[in-house]
C-alpha cells in the first residue's frame, strides 16, 4: 500500500509542477491550489499512518517470536 501512496505523491508532485509552471499556484485563494495542498497533506498523513502500522506489526511479530522461543510457565 505504501507503494501506491508513493505513486500518488509522485502524481501530486507532477500536478503541482504543472500548476506552478502555469502560475496557478501563485494564487493561494484558487480552488486548484487549495485542493492540491489538501491532497498533498492527506497523502503525507496516510503514508505516515501506514509506516506506523508497519512498525506496530513488527513489534507484534517480535513479541510472538519471543513467546514461541521462551519456555512456557506453569506446564
């Protein structure tokens, strides 16, 4: 999923460059400028969430592996 977010961020960067070259981004009150800024921020937040989820999955795997390798108590 992170790869797809990277692709989305690349598409946003391309659109940002296109709009900047046409002068649209110089006017922050334009709808295109505001929407592009929101899309960029949203993609950044979503990518961060997937990164954090990946870290949590890693921690869970570490705990599961530790539980498998440690001798069980009470048996």
